[in-house]
C-alpha cells in the first residue's frame, strides 16, 4: 500500500465490480482502431496501462447505430462483427487484474466527417444547428428513436458476450443523449420532449434496456458533463436535477462526471483542457453532485498528479478519479504512484499536441514527451543491445535528451554535450511565455530520465569537429537544434526590428506600438503578442495564415485566441511581410497581393520561423569520421518538440 496515497489505493465496489484502486482511465479517442474494429495496436495500448496497476479502463466511444458511423477510426459495436476484437481486448486487460467497461455512443448532430468525403445527414432531437461543425440536423422520427434505443441494448449485449465488465452510456459533451436532455436543444412536444420528465425519457429507456441486456452482474454507468461550459449547454443546476432523478431510479452503478461540450469553442476547451486550465478544476462540480446523490461519483478533468487525485478521494468529492493524459504521458503512472516514486512520474503538461491534437486529424494518439504511446508494439520494449557502443549526442534539447536516455537504457555508453548552461533547448523559451510555464516540465522530465539512465552530461561546451575526431566515438547523434531565421527585411535599416526570441528573453527594447509578423502561425507569435500586450504595448499580430495558431491544435489555439481577444490584440490575417520603414510595416495579402499597411509602428517583432544549426553536420560530412552520424530534431528540419523527441527515440532504438 502506498504511504503517500492511502485513499487512492483503497479498493472500491463499483456496483457488482470490485476494482483494486480508485484510479480509472476514462474513455478517450485513440484512432488506433482498424476499420472501426479493435486492433492489435489498441490492445497493446490498453494492456500496457492495465499491466501497470490501473483499477479500471473505460474504452473509447463505441458507435451503436449505423446513423452514427462517420469515421473508420471510431469503434463500432453496431453488429456482431465487433465481438471477437472486444473479447481479445477484455482478456488482455483482465489478465492484469484490471476491470474494463465499453462506452456506448451516438453523436447525434455532432458529426465532423464522413466515410467518403460527402456530408452525412445528421439526426438530433430537433432541428437545432451545431455551431462547431455547422451541421443542420434532421429531427429524429419516433420510429428511429426507438430503433436507436434498441441499438444501445443490442450493443450492451454484445459487450457482455465479449467479456466486458459492463458498459458506460455516453450522455456527456453535447452528444445525442445530452441533446435530448437539454431544453434549448430538444424542442420536441411528444413523449421525448416538452418538459423535464419527457426530456428524460430517452436516457431512461436507454438505461433500462441496457440493464436488461447485461443483467445485474454487470456494471451500467453513465458519463455526463456536470457543466457543458457553453452558452446553450447543460448547466450545473440542470445536470444535478437530471442526476437526482436517475439516482432515484436506482438502475445505474455510477455517475462519471466531466465538463465541456462539442457544441461550441468555449465548450470544446473543457473536453481536453489545456495548461491554461487549473489542474483538477472539475472537482467542485463533482462534489456538488456527490452531496445530492447516493450513486457513486467518478470525476475527470485535468487531474495530472496522484496528489490531486488523493485529495479528491480523501475529501469525499468523488469515489474514483479519471486520468487520461496522465497515462498517455506515462503508462507507468499508477505503478509509480503506488510505489511512492512520484519524482519518477512523467507529468503531463497539457500541451494537447499529440493526444487530442492527433485525434482531431484522425491520427493515432501519442505524446510529445513519450512517443512510445500509441506505438507500444514497436517501442515499448527497450531491448538491451548485445554490443554496446560509445554514443555521443551533441545538443541537449528534447531530441538529444530522448536519444541519450533511450540509448543508455539499452546499454550504450552515452555522453550528452550541451553548449548552454541548462538542458532543454527551445522548451526553455516556451516556458517563459504567459501561461506556458508548465511546458517546461518536458525539459524537467527528460533531464530526469537522462540522469536516471546514467548518461554523462557535459554542459557549457561547444563541441567542434576536432574533438569528435580525436575521441572517435562509435556513433554521433546531432541534435544541435535551430535558431531564428534572421531574415533581412527590406527597409530594416530605417526601422526598429527585433527577434521574437530576444523579446521572450527580455533582451529587446520594445516600443509602445508593436507589430508581430508571424510567419509560422504557431505558439511563438501568439505567445509574444500576449507577453507584449500584458506589458502594456498596443499589439497587432499579423499572420501568414487564416488565423494565429493555425499550426497549433484547435483546443489550445481557440482558447488562446479568446485570451488575445480579451486583451485587445488586433489580428491581421492572411498577409506576408513585404517591408518596413521608420513608422510603418508593409504586408501583401497572400491571395490578392494587395498591400496591407500597419502604420504608427514603433517596433516590428519577427517570428519568421527557424533555420537549422548544421555547421557541425557539414564539417562531419567533409571529415574523415567513419562512424554513422544521425541528425535529428530541428537540425534535421525545423518542426516541433514532438518530432524532435520522436526522432530521438527512433534513432536510439535503431542503434
């Protein structure tokens, strides 16, 4: 038993299912399915976490009806074809003493893609449009409503046949059941709408039929947003009223509380809250529900440390805590917490880049800190090498640290050289921006792993070709990174022009009226704009795209855009930088070529992207060095932290 987290590691009876601790992994998309069926990659993903002590796993959404099938990357349980795959998944998780439930789901009007590029007809309780996906749904006919209700029951029966411990009914995040429950979305005047009791009819029928299908020996729970966090979504008082009614019915084994909705930008942010959201912030909502019901309450929402989860359980705010991204960043999270090895936990920084960021593009889930996630079958097993080699890694940013840590873990003799006083590379810049300090955890976590694996670290050292030739290591991994492009702008000699990196480091004297020329449309331009406007500058953010943050995942971008709007940053979209003079900055519209002029400018800040630092690579190519040389990360090609860490992993696994 953990000394630090005694409440978290207390067993719990979740209806008929005994779970070994209070930690569960909530349902979340992985895009690891194979044509809507369970794949070997999906099994490996969940088994890895079950093997490390998680009490309960809830699968990602399983579509229950053909009207809801809109992507092969989402699991379907609408036919018996699903049983064999789910059976393998259940057996793999049960083999490690972990429980597993299957989520049952219908999106209603919230369809964001299709199977062939054509738009599907979406169905909902009423003809109320969806703001995010701009869908105008068809009101569900009564006959089809009953058909969908029956499909939930059939899906639940299939999951029992597959050996699952039960099912979770998705009524959260603005999906179909939520649409029935919400009086602003359900405008019907029949047995499924018109007043509170009739709006409850759909979910009550689904619950009752699922219970009949699985019997009393299996779990039936529901997931619901305690607060949908948008202008027309379910509010806490409404959710509590709904759950009071379902509590009295006495059919469900638990209420799983989340926050947010897919209906609006403001609601979406809370589905996978970024680092701008306070850790564990859904707890008060859970506590308010728990005080009103007797059914066990589970909660999720940016719980990223065992300390937060322990407090939630100890204070009685919830009975179980859900941690998704914590286990994406560190599959060993529960095991390390149980063993009180908190310093070894690779804490999620809520960047949302390779988890939900991947999913929004229908790419498999991963993590920028731990790219083994989603690639368990290829990279989870760090097989020891039979012939250790001397490996020199030049550059102590994320790419170099990952390459060094994994190479040493596999048995190579590794030296890591960094020319600066600290390891971390551009992560150290990113963490200096407003609201981004948590991003620095990536550097902290990777450095801990480097030291844990016994890598020899040499800082404040700029390695040249002669030292490499003299030492003649077996392998050289180049992770020398990138630097600002430093392009010359026409008229620059007449103007005050500074680099974004210097602004971030507080090494630039910036005037009162600023234009930020953002070529890459990533975190740099948005972060610099926020930093300067908070310092009292008038800021115009001119971007070489349709929007600032165009290359950043939508949850982080949209939340950040809201912040910039509140602070008064002016956005100038769709322009490329053309020139500058003493008090004006000149752009050309990307499509029309027409001039766009920003006048009364004191300072132009360049966020023009990066250039490889590749002098050492060029010298090695011209030298007599015989060993292999592997450029990785930004010195291979400037991109993001994700690619840097992934390439560090790949090269280390190839040695």
